[in-house]
C-alpha cells in the first residue's frame, strides 16, 4: 500500500508543478523588462489588440522610432493613409514603425468593424503598417494609451485632447514623446519627415 502511494505521489507531483507554473505564467507579466533588458518605456507599457484580434504588447516596438496615429475611413484626412504607407515603406528598414488606431470619436467617421476597416485599408491604400482594433481616444472610455499620450502628468510637453482624426505622436527610440502633429499636417510634410529622420539618425540609448 505504501509503495502504491509513493508511486501515485511521484506521478501527480510533476503534474501539479506544471499546472502551478502555467498559472504563474498567466498571472505574472514582466512589464518592466523589454527586449534590451532595460525597463520598458512607459509609453510602451500597454497591451493593445491588433486589428486581427490578437493581444500585442507594445514593448515589442521598443528601440524603434514610432508614429502613433488615430485613423478613420470616412474622414477628409483619410487619404493620409497613402503618405503614411509611403513613409513606412521608405524608413521601415531603419527601425521606423507606424501604429494605426481606428476610432469613431468624431462625427461617426469610422463606423465599420475591425474586419471592414482592415479590408478598406488594404484594398484602398495597400496599408502594411500595423493596425489595431478600434478604440476610443477621448471621452469616458478613453483608451489608457491615449490617456497617457494626452495627459499633462504623463506627457507635459504635448498634452491636450485629440481634436480630430489623424493626429500623430512621434516616439523616439528611448520611448520619449518628441513631437505631436495635428490632423492638418500631412505625414509627408517637411516638418514630419525631418522629425522622423532626426530620430532615426540617433543610435539606440
């Protein structure tokens, strides 16, 4: 009887350890360790949902120059998708990424589902930069990322509510928010391009 009990313990104990490890893995998120081994910049310490419905830890973009844009499909500025895609293709191999966040906060100009938005972006503008699930960038349901980008306590230099679609936040390689461009400023305007190139010229910190 004792021998049988010992055998059962020997079989059950490893299984319990595996289950315990799995549970710990699900509940413990090392949000402060990035790809470089340093603390993840606060602006990237968010998990968002891709337009395909997958969780994306923004820490994966650490070390890149990032342009964050809130987008809409039925806006006068929607054609900015084209120069955004052109920028991405031109500078992607230098460590430049664009993160597009659809939102329906302004005059119902993004009413579609994520699938419809994705199809529109691909078929109309050939978008290949990373797009995310629709969010709120203002109001009581404001996405935490956009709260960070617009709040005086976390972004004193460029704080203030998003006023329309296609506003752009430029993030340096070290995670610093270094510029903000309002909707009317086109992605391929000299001031946007020069700001991107200036950050790309800087080495990893």
